[in-house]
C-alpha cells in the first residue's frame, strides 16, 4: 500500500501475495470482522463483495483524513 493506495483481487491472490498459510475464506471472514480496526489504526478501507467470478476484496487508503 505504500506505492499504490489501492489493491483489488481475490482472497486467494491476497493469501499468495502475503505468503501466509491460511485458508482464503478465513482471511475474508477475519477482514470483515476487523475492517473497522483496520481503518482506525491504519486508515485503510476494506470492502468484500461477491461477483460472478467469485469473491473480490478491495483495499484503499483513505486520503481524506489528511485534508
């Protein structure tokens, strides 16, 4: 997130990117529960949605708090 304030992809892609040993559905569940904390502590917004291809995760940095 340092170079690009936006990331979008599947839970499987996120697990591969982070190189952790966790099931994709588990990371999605945890992120849904901790989304408020992620925003409060790091200013990162999170959205999970269901699309035709499967589940899609989106992260983006909130730049309005600096204004």
